[in-house]
C-alpha cells in the first residue's frame, strides 16, 4: 500500500512515517461505470482519491465537472461539516483510495502541503459552483 500511495501525487511527498500511518487505514475500493457513490444532500464521512478511472460531479441534473486519475473529491462535506454538495457517479471503472473523516482531518492538521492543496481546490470549487 505504501508503494501505491507514493505513486499518487496527493500522498507522494509525505514522509514514510505518515505513509505508514495512512496505509493502515486507507482502503482501496473498485466501482464499475454507472455506480453512484453518493448523492447531493447525503451526510459525508469519507474522502476519495482517484487512482484510476473517472467520475462525474453532478449538481441537480447537470454534470458540472469530470475528475480523473490523481484528482480527489468528497473533501467539501468534511471541511464544512455539511452535506455532500454534489452527486458523484463513476464514469469509467474506477479504483479509489478512501480515507475516513478522522484521517483526512489528521492529514490536514499535520501536513501543510496537503492542507494548502485541499484549501485551494475547495475555494476553486466553491467559486465554480456559485
Ligand atoms: P462533497 O461536497 O463532500 O461531495 C461532492 C463533491 O463533489 C465535493 O465534496 C467535491 O469534492 C466535488 N465537487 C463539488 N463541486 C465541484 C466542482 N465545481 N469541481 C470539481 N469537483 C467538485
């Protein structure tokens, strides 16, 4: 698992001690095209990094974004402690690394690089969705 994490930019720069801690809890999940991971309005307890494949981000009836390899999603409900602001549907068969809310918050608190990357992305996404 550590080698897998090192191959993904989101985790790649983390020191081995952090990678070891994350590798104990991170889970790899596989979903086929068409699978709905969660829906707008659901409570959120996990965030996801795409190892391969792609997903659609859907608000109302509209596909507002497509995210592929190395992108992440599901962070906004965890940051805001609110509901999912979009539905996520798998577009092409996907391998996803899944982090719990606690692990995600721990990562933000202990890794400025990840905290910066996530906060920039959240601001961009909020602005796009206005
Ligand atoms: P969350 O609100 O937890 O669940 C839906 C996810 O869709 C959200 O987190 C973001 O990860 C993602 N998302 C929302 N808006 C956008 C956007 N404009 N571009 C890319 N991803 C988005």
